[in-house]
C-alpha cells in the first residue's frame, strides 16, 4: 500500500549552501521529501544536482544550512552513519569492485557482509532488479554496462530502508533497464521509502516522478508536479535556450571572395557512429557531415552525446562502429595527433589553458613549429583583439571569456581546415558570447569548417548554416538553420522527451 505523501518529511534540506573554492555550487537550496514520495531533481549540467545528492548522502559538507532526517529533524553528516540510518545511494558511474562477483559486491553493502545470511540476502536484492543467480556469480568487470548499473542499484537497496538517492540511473542504458529501475523505485515508494532522482532523461522522469524540483546555477528556481514543471517556460528556456545573446552572423564577416563552400564536397563526414564508455551505449548510429567553410551546429540536452560525438571525430574516443573521414582521407586507425596534422583541431569543454604561461606562450604551444608560430600569432590575435593587449600577461589573469578565446586561438595556431568546438559559450556573460560568436563567424568566413556543440538551440540556429538535433544518442532532426528557426517548438519537444 502506498504511504500517504502528507506524512512527515523523511528528509529536509534547509537553506544549503556549498562552495568549492570561490565558486558557489548550491545557493540556499531547500527541499523536503516525504515518505512514499518520488521527487525528481532536474536542471542543465553544472546546476548542482549531483552536489545536492552528495550533501544529502554525507559525501560533501555544506558550507551553510543543513540536512535534517525524520520527525526529530536529526542532523547526521557522515556517509557511514547515514547508511546505517537507512539511506541508499547510486552514483553517475557504478562504483563496484570489478574483480568481485556481483553478489559479493552487493554483500559488501550489507551491514554484516560475511554473516551466514548475507549471501541469501544479496541474491534476493539482485533478483529484485531482475539479475539472475548466474549473473550474480559473474565478476562485475565482465558484465555489460546495464548489468553493472543494476548491480549498483541492488547495492543501494541494501541500505535504502528510508530513502534512496539515484544519480542519473538511466545514463548509458536502454529502455529495458529503465523499466527495471522504474519498477524497483515504484515498489520502494509503496513500502514508504522516499526517493530522490536526478536524470537528463526527461521522458523517464515525467513518467516516474510525482513532483519535480528545478535547479539552475545552484539555485532552486521552481517546484511543481513533474509534468507541469517540464512545461514551465523557465525550465524550457534553461534546456533549449532563449537565443537572447545570439544574432545572425553579420554579413560583414562573410568574405564573398571566398567561394569555398561545397567546392570539394564534405570537409568532414561521420557515418553510423556507435560509441560509449565501459559498455554504456551513448551514440547509436549517428551520421553528420560539414562542407568546407560551413558552420554546423550540434544541439541537444545534457547527456545527449554531443561531447562523445566530437571525441569520435577528433580521435579522442575510438568508436565501436562507423567511419570518419576528413576530406578524402579515411581516419580509421588515425590518432588524435595524426588528425591534427591532417587539419583538424578540437577545443574541448573546460578552458584548458596553461595558466602559468603567458598568453603568447599558450599560443606558441599550439603551433607545429617556431616558424609557424611567428606566422600565425598575428593572424589569430586579429580574430581575438581582446587577447592582443594581454599577450605578455599570465593566462591565469584572463577572465573566463578571455580564456575561452585563448583556447580557440591556440587551436587555430595549427592551421586547421576543420575546427571542433565543444560548448564554447558555456558560462559566459552575454556580451562575451556575442563577441565570441562574431569571432567564430570570422573564422568560418576564412574558409575553416566549424562544428560546434551547444545546449542553446536558439543561439545555434541564429548563427550556424546548418544544425543537427541530437537526443539520447540519436539524430532527431537535421536541417538548414533557417528552417530550424521555424521549428523551435519541435526542438523543445525533442529536448523534453518527445519525438
């Protein structure tokens, strides 16, 4: 029987603040979860969802505020003590001992792991997530990613007598495992266990969670019934973007004397790419292409596979299937370094600069030779004039936006034909976004192909020539950007679990 959700809160998060260094990751977050209730916490990457679960499960200490448990509002801070209080937790990646069998991994989570009854108890927990006795006797390192996920869930069930915290439980697994996870969670709810779930799979969250909480930039901006929350304009804007910082590329940056586009066919082509991590499927037969001198956007919600796709193109990730070609060159077996020599540059998310070096020395590090460095520095500084006055300063002294410009400028030092940009506008102020997009437009005008990922669909379709919509590792839409501007409602529907 389902427990009345109006019962006392199983856990109350009260005005929690978490700071890492000078960065505020959670900013005054409060959330009550009652016995027998499933609450979904949603929000874009970096919103603080995992940090919230880490505070609730005792892995991270709050800088201010607290977490209170049960009717007596007890404060229990240590992870080991919380497990004894009936808290179970899964992580974004399964935390298992690969050398041990699945059943022994579950036994480790029990209060008395090697007690006579523990083997029977562990097998029962595995059975609850539909894993057979044969799978239970298999070393977890030999299991599929989906099976490892379910073993991790069984471990959490070993302690989740009062509350279960699930961090991205469907990431990298197929619909058949979603069904198992949902069935398990619903049975726990009926037994009066409180459940908190984070996941980027919004269709799964919509079906499973009665109530939702929306985190963005560390703040809890909205709470509502989950389906109503997913229709909230604030939530839709955070996932799809509002395009306010974007504008169509100024015609002035397009050089009409460069009739490059389409002359020699696709500058970059990927066909039927299949890829993932440690058994987790991320891309399912993805095909994309970009012509010479074309700006191509890849948009999609968090966890869609955008970063994985760029990694497969640049050689940082070896796909399980499919092919990638740069012009007429098949890139099968080519390392990331070989691809740079052939004319590809990849700017990864995260502003990876050499902070102890000057701006100019960072640029020199991107060139293949000293001669090339002398030729290229003036050229790239013309594209990024903000860096020209700071070329002698330490890179660490730059603002976040200037650091992003520096990593793109450094990538251009190798003289690429194709430039891959992973979320280059992430975390930038609107004025810097506009300046950066103008510079990227100038790069394209010089005949360099740009493939750029972004969560803000409206921004991309305002500046790119063409775009792909990637959702759950599959291309859901592809069209010229001008056409996609008229189909924003379809993109929103795809982002939020449709199509």
